[in-house]
């Protein structure tokens, strides 16, 4: 039997030391050593309380109790300290080890004096007597809570990381330096169209070298990663398992060990197909014309820029062909925008059919197209042949919304390097040549020349000065009398505009009216003319002059403006003039394409009480059939017919025919450009009603005109 040992904090393990002093020293040393241990050394009995025979000072830190609190017959037992849920397991494990005479090692929780629960690790063994019975258990217990917490944190981090990889939208991979997949996440498999990552593991990075649509991309990828160790945002088209093509963006890097040996590659793959399609659509939208699908101005400029650089390097030629449809505005205005759009689309097709695939056909906007001809050597003659083809192709009748139309175009050509070697100059010069083609009667082409350039510069200058002329009150009206052939009396006058341009003197309307027409400036100018003429007519009436008709020229553009009748009505009201005193002169070109609309406008104007004259009659439309349906009052026969009246029998016959045509339709016929008395008498004999011309008077200022009729 072993009597219970007295309670002691003294180490009683040290045995067989006889010298008391020596024994004391050794005990102290041991005590110090044990005191420095982070943990508790113990010796206990294997009873229900784990009754402690010895505990080291580490007890305080570990359990929060003083050592003596734990020793025999004290208030707490180690069984109490053991966390309640773990007690049974601790006992079972220790007993099992003792049975087998094994050392034991276990982890469990304890409840400290302050109530906190800590994880501990205990290592121990039984001490057996010679007869084999258990004497006591000795061991060491240390707090491993923080270590376990770290461990857990690490495990959690790992778990989270795995989750991230598993659930990532991006594909993530590791491969051997040879490109064989080591591990991949489900997203990567999904991106490449495989059901499971396992299907791909072991396969080569480019799945049998078939991944990249463009094999050169794979080589580039390898080149980059070997060169830099990393590849970033590497975009390429790849095949999925089912053959579908997608866009991916890859990031990859080498992973090396401490001595610099390449271990593996790792990286990510992102499916960017959606973004790419969107981008492609955006770029297409930004660089193409929506109506025709042709390249737009921006893209054209870009291609021209490249072509010019190429031409410089290779001493090649590039031709820029500017094409503008003739009278397109009339079609748009009279048939509507949809018809205009349809026509533009058809013309775009035709132009494309006229050039090689390598040439560019672009639409600059409106009815303006431009071609870029390059490649095979060509000279002016070949270009001319191509242009004639375009002219005849465009001229072919088109069916637009059930109407057959014939459209022509005007073409201007500039050639690099002769006519310039920058984009702006070449475009500007082709445009200038096109303008020249318009001036030359449309439906033709012109090569750019320096004289064209001068004309264009002059015109730009004129336009610039014309813009401010109205505000600067540089316009005035001259009046040319119109005589009744039978009575010889002045029965009317035509108001003719004059421009007193600074440093230029009087500019003839034939110089600036067409430009005003083209630029739209004719609208405000025309309004000013009409109002000034009406005011003048009213003034003359108030001053008691004989009744006179004052004729005002209305340009085609003004006439096509839907607001014209309203404008005329307003001005009539505003000036108080008697409507029948005002005559509007329109030319046949106003007719344009839509005679129904034309007649409707004429009727509205007539309804206001004004008179209508057809000006320059005989030189516009050759068909006279339309005349019968026009509500007009006068025909003003063009000057050219009066010119040779005295010398040519044929011209006299023509004049006679026109006069009788007019009379048969109930119209008065006016002769323009009468310069001699001979012409005057001939016209009287022919039966003409009124005359106007230098023979009687030039167009003169209003004061002079008054004096003229007073005499
Ligand atoms: P138009 O309406 O046919 O006007 C007649 C033109 O012939 C006038 O030229 C006039 O000065 C000229 N003329 C008159 N008698 C004779 C003659 O015996 N011999 C010759 N050789 N010429 C004669 P002008 O004033 O230079 O006007 C030219 C054209 O400009 C006009 O032709 C008309 O179409 C246009 N125009 C003039 N004023 C206006 C205007 O206020 N508005 C619009 N839209 N056009 C105008
Ligand atoms: Mg006139
Ligand atoms: Mg005329």
C-alpha cells in the first residue's frame, strides 16, 4: 500500500538523492525550470477526481488556479476543470493507454477559473510499481488555444480560397511548363465547353494545339511568357469543345522555386465574347453609315491616310473620286425622305458594283459619296473609263416606290501625289473638281486642276462676303420698265436685285444668285426683295402713279419652300399693297420632279390674288404639255429668242409659234432682251403683248424709274 503523500508543492519525483543539500539544490533547479515552462507538469492518481499529487507553477497560467487549489482535498479537482463535454473522452482515452501501457497524447478543452474555455494538449504516461500496478500518472499539459485558432484560421482561409477558385467566374489554371493542365477550376471547363474540370486535367493547354483560332496567337503567347515571365490581358479567339468560337482574355505567369527553376504556370481566363461583340458593333457603328452600311467619313479618312502613306512609300498613285447626285434635294423634298433613302441605298449598291473589292466606297453624308481607288497601276485614261461606267450606271432608271426616276451624278477626281498628299487637300480638291462638274452641266466628271482651285477659292470668298451682305444693307433693287406693245405705255416693271459689295462695285445677280440658291441664303434675300418691291409698289400707288405691275423673281429653292405662300400673304398684308399689282416670276426649273405639288403651290399663290409669270420660257423643259394645267398669267420668252429675230427666219417662226401657243392658252406673252427698234417692231408684228429690254431702258434705281414714267 502506498500511503497518501502530504500536500506539497515540493517536487517529490526526485528520488535516490541522499545528500540533503544537494537534494535541495536540485529541487530548486527543477522548480525554476518547471516554472519557466509554458504549461503544467503534474502527477495525479487515476481516480474519479484525477487527484493531483503534484502540479508545477505553470498551473496558474494554464488554469487560473493556484497549485495548492488543485492538490489533495482542496476545493477544485482536475476533473472539474476538464470541460464537461470532453470529460468522458479524456477518461476513456487515458484509460485505454494505461491498459496498453502506452504513453498518451490528447487534445481537449478545460474550463479556467475565470470561466473561459481553452484548448489544451496533454502528454503523459502511467507510473507503474514493480508488481505492475498503477502508482500514478505523470504528464504535461499546455494551452494550445491560440495555436489551434491559427490553425483554424488557416483552414478557413484555405477553404475560402478553395471556394473562390471553385466559384470564380474566371477560369483559373495551373499547368506544367510544357502546358499540360495540372489543376483547373469549373469556370475554365465551362468557358471551354467541358462538363467537368476532370475532362481537361492532363490535357495540354491548347487541347491538342487546337485551341487558338489563329495559331500565331499561341506562339505569341508562348513568346511573351518566356520573355517576360508574365502575360497580361492577352486577347484571342479560341474554339470551344463544340467548335464554337469565343473571345478570351488570358493572364498567366511563371512560378519558380527558390533556385529559379520553373515549377509551373498559373493563370486566369476570362470569356470576353460579349464585350468583344459589343465593341465590334460599336466600332462598326462608329465607322459605318447606318443607311447604306458603307464606311463613313471617319473611316474613309483613315483609309485615305493609309493609302497616302502607302503611295508615298511605293511611289504609287491613289485617286479620290467625289460623287454627288444631281438634284437629289428635289427628289427628297418632293417624294419624301423615305424615297430619298431608298434611292441612296440603290446608288450605294451601284457604286460598289463599279469598283473592285479592294477599293473603298464611302458615304460622306447626304447624297455625297467618295471612292478611293488604289492598287493596280492606273492612269487618267483608265480612271476616265471607270468614271464613264459610274455615270452610265447611275443614270440607269431606278424604281423608287413605284416611280421610275432617272438620276445623274457629278464627279470630281483628285490624284495623289499630283493634287496633294494630305487627306484634307485631296478631299477638298476632289470636291472642287466635283463642283466644277456641276457647273459644267452635271452628269459628267472633272479632274482637279489649279484653275478649278482658283474658282473654288473665289467662290468661297464670295460666299463669305455674301453672308453678311443683308445685315450690312448692301442690296438694292433696280427696276426695268415693261411696255405694252400696242399702246407703247409702261404697264409694269421688273424688280432686279443688285449687290453693292464693298470694293467691288455692283455685282451682277447672275454671279451671286446661284450661290445664294445653293447655300440657302436665297431665302432671307428673297424675302427682302419681295418686301422691298411690295413696299415700293404701294408707295407708287399712294403717290398717284398709273397702276403698274411689279414683277419679282422667285428662285426655285424659294418656290419649293412650303412656307412661300404664307410668306407672300404676310408681306402683302404688311405692306398693304394690292395683290394684283404683284407678279411672281418663276422659271420652269421650279417644276423639278413633282408637277402636282408645283401646281398646288401655284394655285395657292394665285388664290392670294398675285399674278404669275413663267420666266425664261423656252430654255427649260422641252415639254410644253404641262402648260395647259398651270394657272399662270404671262409667258416671258427668253432673251435668246429675241437675239436673232432680225436675221433669222427660223427664229421668227419659233417666236411666232410661242406667241400663238401662249395666246391659245389665254396667256399674255412678254418679250425679254429687246435691244433694238427693229426687234421691237418685229415683235409687234408677231403679235407679242409686252416688251422689256435695253431698247427702252436698262434696269434703273427707283428714283430714275419714277422720272422715266413721268415723262
Ligand atoms: P431675268 O429674271 O431673266 O432678268 C432679266 C435679266 O436680263 C436682267 O439681268 C436684266 O438686266 C437683263 N436684261 C434686260 N434687258 C436686257 C436686254 O435688252 N439685253 C440684255 N442682254 N439683257 C437684258 P440681271 O439683272 O443681271 O439679272 C439676271 C438674273 O438674275 C435674272 O434674270 C433673274 O433670274 C436673276 N435675278 C435678278 N434679281 C433677282 C431677284 O431679286 N431674285 C431672284 N431670285 N433672282 C433674281
Ligand atoms: Mg425675271
Ligand atoms: Mg428672264
